[in-house]
C-alpha cells in the first residue's frame, strides 16, 4: 500500500464519519491507502469495550451472504449475518462463522513463492515486483490463444476483471468451476429452465410461502446453492403462519440432514425421481379432472411403482396433498440431477410445478432475477466443458495457466486426469491463499488476500426474489505479505487494464448503478461506494423475478426414463457434500470438530452402510472397507446407518486432502477418487450414477464421533437392549 494519505489525515476522516459503533464503510475509497496497524495511541473508536463493525460478503461459497464483522483494536473477532442483506437476512451457516479460522490460519501462504512444483510448499520466496514481472512476462511471451484462466465460483468482481483482461489481450474467456457447482448440478437445472421455461436461468423456489414442499434430492438445508436463504424460508414455512404448519416430503435414497427434517421421507430407488414426479403429476391431473396435459400423458403409474419402489398408495396420498394445498412446491436438485437422466428429472419436477399452478405465485416457482450490472446468467462450467479444457491442456494448447479460487486437483474426479494435464502445462501460476493440492503442483504461488482482507462484490444467483449485489471490503489489514490478485493483474497488464487499482476497477463496474432506485440512491461514485460499503452491497427493494408460462410447459413432452449406472458393482454409490466441511472447509479446526448433523462423526471420512447389509457382509462399525469402482478404489471406515436403503452406500465429500495444511492433509478419503466420467444430457457429472463393490480389508479404525455407540446401538448394554 502507498502512503498517499497520512494516518493523521485518516483519523480526521474517521472522526468526522459515522458513529464508532455503527457499521463502517472503510471510509470510502481513501481507506485503500491506509495501513491498519497496531496504534501507539489508540484512536477513540478502538478503545477497549468499543467495537468497530464492517459489512462485507462471505466467500466460503458463492451464495453471496452478507456479513457484519466485529473488530476490536484492529482485529476481527466475530462474524454475524448482515440483517439487511436479502439473501441471508442476518443469518450465517457454520462455514460462514468459521471464516475467521481461515483468516488466522497458520497454514496460509505468507509470501510470493517460487514453488517449482515441489512436493511441499517451497521456501523460495520472491518480492512482489518480481512476482508481477513473472505475470507480466507470462502474458507477453505467450500466444494469447495459449493463455488460460481457471477461476473459482467467487468472487465475481475478479471474474469480471479477468474476463476483461482476456478479451483485451485476445485470450480465451476464463473458465469457471467449483465442486459445489458440480454437486449442485447447476448446469442441469439452468438447462432444464431453458428447455422448459424458455430462459437459461436459475429458478427461484419460494419455500417460505409454500404450505407443501416436495424435494426430489435437493439437500437445500445443507449445501445446495443458497442454504442459508433456504433454511430461513423453511423456518418460515414451518412456523411463520400460526394457522398452518407447512408439510415437507423428501424423496431421497439416503436420509440427509434435509430429509431428517421432513414429515415424510421416501427412500426411492436412485435414478427414478423424475418418473415419480411425472406419476404424481398425472395423478394430480386426474384428481383435478379434465384432459391430462401432454407432459404427463405417457406416464404409466403402475410402471413407476414397480421401477421406483414407491407404493401406489403413497403416490396417491401425495397427489391428494397437492390438490388440497394452497401453495404446493416441488424442488429438483442434488443427487436426483446427478444421474444420467438428471436433465429429464429436472424437467419433470418443473412440470409438476406447472401442474400445481404455482408459477409466479407466493410459495411457487419463478425465474431468479439477474444481479445488478449483470447482462445474462453465466453458469459455471459443467464437467464436459472441464473435460474439454483438460484435453486442451494435455494436447499442449495451454502454455500459461492462471488459477484462482479453485482446487481442481482435489475437486475433480481423478479419472478426468486434471493432475496429469497440469503437468503438461509449461507454466502454472496459482493465486491460492492456502497451499492446496493445485497450488503445490504449480510453478509459482502468488497469494491473494483472505476474503476479510479484500475488496470486491458477489452476485446472488438465487435464494431471494430481489436482485442483489453483495459488496466486500477489508475489515483488517492483511496479516501477511499477500496482494490482491486484481492488483497484481492490473500492475502486470496496465495497457489491458487501465485502472489505478482494484478499487477503481470496482467503481467502474458500479457506475451503471448511479441514480437507480434501490436499497440506496447516490448520484456520484464516491458517495455510492461509501454507501455500498456501509450497507454491504446494493439491491433492488422489490420482487425482480420473472414468471414463466405454465401452459407452454404442460404442452411439452417430458420423457423421463430410469437412470443408467456406470460400473458393475453390487451397490449404488452416493457421494454427498459434507454440510460442515463442504469443498474447502477441511483446513478449519472448528469445522473439523463440528459433528456431522446425521452421524456426529468428526475429523474423518466414513461410508454409510445399512445395518442389514453390513450384517450380510459380516461388517461391523469402524471396520475399514475398500470401495471399488471402475475408476478406482478408496479405503474408509464403516458407519452403520439405518436411514439408508440396503442397496445404497453413501460417503461424504470434503476430506481426503493430500495437502491444504496441517488440519486437512492426510485425513480421510475423497469419494471423487472412485467417480467415473459419466455425464448427463446437460454435460454435468452423473456423480450419483455409479455402481461399486464393498470389500473387507480385515482392518479396523475407530472413527471419532460425538454420539455414544452405547446409546445408539445398545452396545455393551446386554441382550435385553
């Protein structure tokens, strides 16, 4: 940082600004030049007992939840939700609370590093001038067509800047990917919306105002797209109306945390969710009378009963609930879309909503609004597109690769071959904050600031009917010798990115919002920027979603068929994202220590097997088994889980790191290591479309858990128990 404004000037600005205990703005664009260091004489607002609060955005996932961070004497000490932000309305998830453990994590990359693809983080550091020169040379000395940018799901302002850079130098547009997006099947859902509703967008499901919710595999209370927003909506559905309690039904082969909150859990055969949705739609149409819409005309309900294992009485009961409900809602997601027939399943569930006549109504379905300053919905890359990118790397088409915010060596299935392809790229530059698997395999690691040390903005894709742009600002001075990736690129390519720094770039993107009606109005950019930081972003204050046409949906054919599975194993393999660790939480001890909501397991990976199945195989709790697929194998301890079909085994995604710091490395196993490359019609990975075998190893490893096995299984209590 430069010293264009002295500390005395800064203090004058601060004392003439907002009240000391109010949410501060970072004092507008001037604050980018101020070092926040320990003071010899504390200014008044940092006296003991007085806190300073900053509004910013959580970067633990791409949902764009607003945060308010309490700081004291220059240190961030507590995170809470921003009550004004329409996405989360003051709440956070566990991962949002644990963001401080990323800020203070002892395993952060502290300096620009010449990594040289060493097996551990290299100790060969360099100064930032040299680092910027390395980036500049990589941009100048390679054919633009052979330069590639691989970006994570957040933050959006950096994706915008890299997009502008790529366009200016003639390089391909950046590729954007994240494991959460893969497990959420975002590409599948947006493609279904395009096919059926006429617009490639993310649907908005108004859970809060529904009185009946049918979820087909969507674990929306855990990790799916915007879990905090959905959890708030679910809470309102349950308790928000004193005259009724919303009813919730979950279709899922394994009882997830979301399913555990359901009134009815339907453990159907994996891959038949779309068939069940169509059968219910036909029964609803018959109950209402009149002609059966084309979308459900070809459905044979009895065949669906046979294929899915769901009783006819159950389907008729659910159809009757829909007919009697004022605002029924059906949600497709999770493992239901992670099948070979995922696209038709999503279309079938959307068609069921059309049959329920809930489009654009309270408690129904609409299309999420674009965020402020967004021209179109840009979904992340699906697995097929990542495969194409990997093939380009393998063929020598990428000479210089820049990676930020994603760890594909860990997040992608090994069978896709990203690690091998990475080895064939002559120069790889990582901007990782931590020495994850991909950073370790790079030539250079130029560490970005932590999210609480950073400027930026994040678009809300869905979770609210309002158009939201969440804002980010530093709440503390960077602790280590890190630098904003945006500032590095601006310094390395001044002709392509004509901005003084990252803040000026962000302001250039906010200019289009000047004078617009919204959460605040400002006519010039400095005032807008100050309000943007104070409020934690800018959003429309009215419903900005759009209403699709139900009649056009019902007149289309939806041809759902049972899913096809890869491999020859005996069991359906169901990987699911850990609700506590997700894709990047394994390096935070708070999250490792937090018990899994359904099993209470901590610090490790497990495979869930039905006790009846385990008994037949001669397997007990904590036995280590080998899970074998056509793509590979992993060894993992067994957890006997009664709430799973006997023909299904399940394993959480989040552990199994080989790097990523002392709390993550060498702990557990990664289910992505046994996933084959089977895609659905939308190009998303059919991650739940594998068959595997379970083999005993003769080894035993007791897994850490909060629950008492005596209390759960009656072990050690005698035969009478």
